[in-house]
C-alpha cells in the first residue's frame, strides 16, 4: 500500500525507487514494546506453501526511528527478488515516487 503523499512521514528506497511507506507497525511495536516478526512465504508447488517466521527484533525501542521499517522492507525486497513471478505488480505501486 502507498500512504497519501501529504501523510508520508518516511521515504525509503524500495526496489531502487524512493517511495513513501507506512510506519504504523513500527510505531505500534515501539509503543507496546512488542516483537516484530517477518512472515516469509515460499511456494513449493501449486497449492503448497512453506512459511517461516523471522524475528526482526524483540526490543523495538532500541532501534532508531524507521530502522525497523527499513529492515522489514529489505526482507520484502529480498523475497520478491527470490521469486518475482509471485509478486503482484501494479501500476499504482509507484504513484508517489520521489521525482528528482
């Protein structure tokens, strides 16, 4: 998802494009001092998937603002690059690109 341009608090590089990103999960994790976990999905064959949970952190308050969000996005990017055929490419994904 893409936040409204006027509501974007954090811009980061994703798939080599500077884009605005939601930071609500990181803010909530810090506020409630909850672990942040990445849910990785790998397709084995039609109708069969393997999932793994990767702990990003159990101490979110120890991270600088947006650091957890950036780590999460790097994991998403890595998963996409490993199997790009399963990523939903949509025309609105980059609608708020940072034009230089």
